[in-house]
């Protein structure tokens, strides 16, 4: 095992930079796959679970998010004790084994429990990989790496959505869960070849090493809201499409897949985008896109509005996902970054977990389409506040 101090940076890799980079992408990719391998088949799954089938099917997403929340809180501690390779290998193995549970006709309670384990493992994998990106790269290289990580997470989500929808349509929804062990096998091979066991958690003091929780708490709360809204594309959108007459899971997967396609392309461009607009400017643009997306989806049942909303939602996802991690990696030092990333992930997953019950209540009160409109108004207010903050900063910079 190697212990590295901030003053003597040592690479996390085994002399194969490309394989190390690919290994560091595993966490975000697992995060994308955890929610999307079966999302296009949620209405199909709901039919197999009886009267409360719709809620149970949506909680397949929600329990994975809860597992990610709990796993994220523990992941910094696990990373410090198990090291980089130990955390990645252990969490990848658990991800594949628990994910394979959906292949079998087991009860809803056991399947929901397996979703929790999948989420927990993905959170540990993500923290280890995001910490690795922060440790291995600096400056614009770090922003680009985070953008690529988010982009590949969207690619994994796209592949999981489209492939899962196709499999569910032709072979039943159980077989869609085969994607989890296949991903885990490839991940274990990459980690074994590309990453070595490294720990670097020496306490160095200084402003960036001070306790981070209270300092970053307002940002963490914002991240909860951002991700609760983001997961409307994984949960409520599928049911709205069904109510609008899109009955085929394969066809629904194309609309949902458009979110991930656009999100992937946008995330890959995040490094250049934040360099041109600033991180806050890019974030404001993403918020505006989500406002327009929700308004378009809520405005009409016409497929063109759903398609436009999916594209705009993808822009929001592609900017917001790398933005929140970029902000935390920039605001923290090496000594607390692993825990700060874990806590950030916990708040993000809290938003994902709160999505089904919160929007189910809102939808019962004013209908699913009305819920999209109300959320659009909330995002419009957040867009305006961010734009004011951005203009104030630029004005202060000119005055200075």
C-alpha cells in the first residue's frame, strides 16, 4: 500500500494512463446504469406487483437512491480504510452480484433490498473515482475529466435505458438486469489492470482543510433540489409518456434515451463550457434549459413537445452533474475531499430518493402535467437568482 502526502504527488495508476482514466470512469457509469437498466420497463414491472405496482416500480429507483445516500455517507470512511483499489474492486463486485438479483422472480421486498445494495455499492465506487479524479488531475484537466466522467455516466445510462427497454419488450423485464453483472465483470478487469492501491489522507491544515460540512451545507441543500428535479426524467416522464399514448416500452426508452444522449454530449463539453462562461454561467444556462424543458413537457401531449423537453432536460443534466462535483472539488483540499464528495453524493441521492413520494403527492393534487408546470416555476425562480448572482459578480469584477 502506498501512502502519499500532498507535497509528493504519486499517480494512482500502474503506468497505463488510459486504463487508469477508464477505471476512474467506472463510478459515474455505475451511477447511470443503476437507475436506467430497467427504467423504460417501469409500467411493465408495475403490472407484476399488483395494486400498488406503480409505487413499487418507482421505488425500484427510489431504493437505489436511498442505498446511494447511505453509501455516500459511509464511502469517505470506507475509502480511507480500504484505499482506492480496495474500494473500487469491492464495490464493483457487490454492484454486480446485487444487480443480478433482478434476473430471478423473487418477491418485491427482496428485489427492493437488492436495489439498496446496488445503490450503496455505486456510491462507494463513485466517491473513490471522483476522489481519484481530484487527486490525479488539476485545473482545467480536472474540469474536463469530471465532464467526461459525467458524459460517460450518461452514455451508460443511455445504453442501459435503450438496451433495457429492448430486452424488456422482447424477453421480459427480468432479463434487463443482466446488464449489472456484465458491467461488473468489465469493471473488475479494468481496475485490476489500471489502478493501484493508494491512500492519501494526511491532515495538512489550512483553509481548504478545515471542517467542510457547515461551509458547504447551503450548496448541499441546493444539490438535493437539483437532483430531485433531475430524476423527473427517470420516473415521472415515463408515466406521462404512457398517459399521452406512448404504450411501448421500447418507444418510451427512445424519449428517455434522448435525455442521456444530449446529457452525454453536453457533459463532454463541460470543461470548455465552464471555461468560456464560468462555472456559475454554465450552471445558469443549465437551469434555464430545465425551466424550458418542464414547461414544454407540461404544455402539451404532442410528441414534439416531449422530444423538445427531453433535449432541454439533457442539457440540464449534462451541465448540472459535473458542475456540483466540480464545485466541491474546487472548494476542498485533498485531506477532506473524499468525505466532502461522499456527503455531496448523499445529498444528491437524497433528492433522487425524495423524488417519487414528493412528486406522487404533487401529482395527486394537481395532476402529473400540473406537477411539471409547478416545478418549472420553481426552476425559473432559481434561474433568476443565479443570473442575478452572476451579474453581481461580474459587476464587482469590473469595478475592481
